[in-house]
């Protein structure tokens, strides 16, 4: 579990910012979590200030309908290009949104007026994604849910399908190798030839489907190249 979560609240309405912050603080007390909350009245203010803060937002509560400057959708698109690790929960007055509101790091939507229990449930499921990625070995589908397997030998059952999950994971570290599995490339021990199976560093052997073979090979090659550059400083 991440010890301190940096939460950004970006909304051009001061009352909405205050309400969301109060809800976050209530949740933190209930669950004994630690939040650092930053307020932004516009996308421009976030982009100006967040990079100078100790830690960019881990999670951004983002209003879609901001009246001046960039919209929430435009800010989401920018963040996906420049700050891929920031998770986004959209805040909206509308019950339904178009496909442009669905991005890689978008974890869901909060509808105004905000219902406390619905907010807490959405926040809880989003915070699960902030667990230390390094310790996740792989995910396995389980009938509409998914199970997370950690390097410690522990596992947790979480809500959501693999299809929903894979769109929110860092593509530099995670790749779906089979309809039932997503692997963490950091924990690949070896692969069989011709790429029918992958052995993880906890000695679990997972299948690679023909349909996903090309994307798995491409992702693994990219990960190895990135690791080489980091190791040798090139």
C-alpha cells in the first residue's frame, strides 16, 4: 500500500473543491490513510504548479466542465502524453459522457451532486491501483473480477475485468499475454521458444496466446531496451 497519496483536485468552483477535499479527509480518517491534497482552480494552474511540488498528483479529481482555459478532457489528453502515472477520476454534472472521456488513466466518474458512499467506493477501487507496481507479479481473471499476485506470495481479489484493468496500467511494465493473464515484465524470468509460455520469477508458468504473441514480444523487447539504457546511462 502506498504510504502517502498525493491527491490533486482541479475544479474551477471553490465550493466543489472544498467538498471533494472534505470527502477525501473523511475517507482518510475512516481507513487510516494519509493524503496530501493540492487544489487547482484551472488546468493552467495545475500545469504550472504540479511540477514544482514534491510529487506530482498520484490521483487527480478532475472537473470536466471548466469554463476557462483547457477542459478536463483536454487536460486528460495532455497528462496522458506527459505524466502517464497520474490516475484520473472525472467529476461531472452529466450522467453520461462521450468516448472522448475514456483514457488510459481514467479510473471512473463522480457525478455531482456527490454521493458520499458512492465516492468512497470509487476512491477505494482507484487507490488499489496505487499499490507498488514493482511488487505485482501478474493478474489473473476470475469471473468478472481479477486476482493480483504479489512477489510476497500474497494475493488479493479485486473488482473489475482485465479489459478494464489493462487500460489503466503502465504499458511499459504490463502486458496482457492471454485472455486470463496480465504480466509484469519486471518479473519475467524466462520465456519458452517459440514463446508459448512465460515463467515468472516466482516460478509460475503462464501461457502466451497466439493472438497476443506479437504485442507480448514487442512489449518485452521495449522493456529490455529501456532497462539496458537505464543500467548503462545511455
